C-alpha cells in the first residue's frame, strides 16, 4: 500500500511542477497516425456533423479519411483528446448547448 501511495504522491508532485511552468523532463507524445474515420464512426456522426461539432473543415475530414492528407501535430493532439473524452470537448466547445440540454433533462 505504501508503494502505491508513494507513486501517487510522486505523480501529483510531477503534475504540480508541470502546471507551475516547469517543462524540463516533460514531453508530449503524439500518435504518428490517427484513425479519424473510426473515431467519427464510434461517435455515430456523419462527416458533416463531426466537422461542425469539433471545428474541422469538412474537406479536411474527407481528406484525412480518404488518406489524401494526414492531420498535422496539433490536429492529431486534438483528435486524441476527442477520441478519449469527446463529451469534455463538446462541453468546452458548445457550453450553451450542453447547458440547455442538461436543463431540458432536469425540467
């Protein structure tokens, strides 16, 4: 149990240092490829809805899925977040829509 606690404590200290502005020793690792089509399909969205929801151009989505272009690093980072936590991204990009939907469910 102490090993687990020590590991958790060390991890929280790392996060605190990073959020405090220390970047030495911290590196983001992005996937070389992102399967945009599988992310979109898992979310049950059309290409048009996916592009509208997440702010991509429809052409970019079509090119990525067709293999004619590869998403740049920033898009791969964003797509990775979308793949892991799409609701957080939707809530951040569309706060009024999410708030309105929550209100409708409650009342």
